[in-house]
C-alpha cells in the first residue's frame, strides 16, 4: 500500500444526545463534509435511512454506524468523532468498538456561543467530550485530541487538526502495512545495522529480501539502448552535475543498476528499501548505489544505505508524516566546541531536495581510496541547506523483545564544513543528553531526518497507536500519558 500517494479516507461518527436539539448534529455533520471536501479528504458516513438520520444517539444507531464502518474497513485510515452537542458516549464507543477497526480516532467538540445557550441552542459539548473520552479510555480505544478542547468545525484550528490527524493516519496505516526491501546482505563490518525480522513482522512490517546477484540478473538483460536505461541516464544528468572526467561506461553501468532496482521494487510492491551499498557492489559490479537511493528517496520511496532496514523504516515514517523526502545520515562529527552543533554526513545518498546548491554526482571519496574511484561512481555530493529538521530512529531490541525509538526536532544550519560527500551541520538543543541516550540504549549511529517539524505527529503515531517505546527529545509540549 503506497501511503505516500493514497488519498486519506475517514470514517465519520456524528454523535447526538437525545434531549438536545438534533438539528445541531444534522447541520454539523453536513458542515464537516464540506470541510473535508475543501481539504481534499475522502470520508465514509452512514446515510440517513428511515428513522436513522445518519447520527448516532442510541445503540441501534451505533449498530448501523458500526456496520457501515466495518464494510469499508479496507478504505478507512482513521475515524473522526464530532460532538455538535453533549453527545452520547455509549453510542460513540459502541460504533467504534463494534466496527472492529483499529485505526486512529480524532475527537472534536463544538464551541458554545455565549448568546446561544438557551434550551434550543446550547451544546454542552465541552462537558460531553470528557464523557466520550472517558468511555474510549474504558474500552482501551486510543484516541487523538484536538488542539483546543472545543473548536468550530469550519474554523482554522480544526482544519489544522484534521490535516495533522491525516498525517498521523498516514504514519500508522503506512507502518502497519510496510513492505521493506532488503537488497543484499549487510556489510560484514556493520553489526550495528542488525535487526529482527520477527519483531518487525509483529508490527505488520514485512521484510522482502533479494540477493544482489538477482538484481544483477535483471540489469544484465538490459541492453545499452534500452528505453528505460536511456530515460534513467537523462534523469541522472538532469538530477545533478556529472563531471566530464566520469567515463560514459560508468554512467551506463549505474543507470542499468538503478533501472534493475526500480523494476524489482515495483514488482514486489516495495514501500521503502535498504541496499548493501559496499563493498560487493563496487568489487563485483563496478559502481556505487548512492544515486539510485537518492532518486528513490526524492520520489518519496525512501532508500537507506548499508542494508539498514530499521533506518529505512525510520525514513519512511518521516516521509509519511511530512509528505516530503527523507534522508539517512550518520551522527558523524563534533563541530568544534559548540555543544549543540554536530555534523551529520553520508557519502551520500541524500535526496536532491535536501541540498541548498546544485549537486555533483561523482565517485565515492573515502571508499574510492580502497575500492578504486573507477568502481565507485554514483555519490551525491553537496551541502544541506538551512531549515527545520526532524530526526527519528527506530531499533529492534531483541534483548527486551520490543521496537524502541527516539524522535526530536532541530535545524540544519548554514555553517561551513570542508568535508567531501553529503554534509549537514545540525543544531539540536541539549545534544549531549540525546547522544548519551543513544549510546546508553544501544541505538545505531544512523538516523533518519526530514526537512520539517513533525516530531509530535511521529511520536503520537508510534507510541499511542503502535505501542513502540519512544523517547521524545525536548518535547515542545508536555507528554500527557501518566500511566506507563
């Protein structure tokens, strides 16, 4: 399921407390549909039929609503509950519980107006929301709150809440159905990227392995004039500057490898992937994998280097949350004596949109010294431009039988650093505490990053709805969960 392209679909529950004015619920339901149409989301709601008006007030209403939601379970990514008035907590919770859906739930409550609190106009949703959330808690149904306790359905705040909720749904649904490609084995020297297929599978993440020889089997059947190869060469030349010193046969070899990876990923419905980028590829085939990974990541199909499957999944989570390309970087260098600055690098496979200047596509520098520069064409070189940044990393902890993670926000800064490859100078508040946590808890040296602030979305998605143990570095808001 390609969640980066799928249109998000919400199941709708419009709640009504019987002795309140039902018209408030009817009008609010129609108002919500108009808002969702404007925002570009699809929705599934029970249609009025006979005595049922499309709103839930009783157990019978809940049964109808649950059946409709259940019939569309393959389409629904999340459920939006609105409380135009006090609402009926039992019918809300029964609608969700009986549907059998295990998707994120957003709970909204409408504002009262000070001059409209007579018998016909009062809402009392301020109070009703507490009752509904209490019932959801009792039934162990996790839910997401709006930014403000009560909010107007057509207001800017609730529209922002819906967009944030849609991003959260993309992360949850996407990760629960991820197919991650493992192209080659991990580099022998890198035990740090070992992972547990079984723990990932328990979370709904399927690893699809393929040997590099199978990829070479695909590219060996491609002629030099194959249309896909010609298209890839043109795309590479448009993607970045290739120095004149790079021989044509190296570019052709790289293009064939990229086409082969593309074909295998498409054939196997891969959402994100990791490639053994050294040293078998350089020794036995004669190219690097960086540009292949970079171009896939730029297309929002994140691709990690060094067979780092957990890193690829971390990248995918950030892409789902932000709808932007993600990169995999090393926590690599200190920046002088600056306590909250560090340098994150790779050879690199950064997506082009990470860079602030035109990129160069040439040979690996450090690895080229060992494997020969003629065998290392494909590195994407440049400096990451300044701007917002979110970092995220998952790890499968076999010792404790769990998936664990950390997430936080910082920024890319425009500081010089004269190193080859892909360079990102990062500012992270209280960086020392984060690095101590990474080391103490056995996290890898790789980290996924994206060019926006989405840590709160990722944190809520993986903790509340996926149950992963996650540290939120320098959370901008207090974490609400009090029972650990």
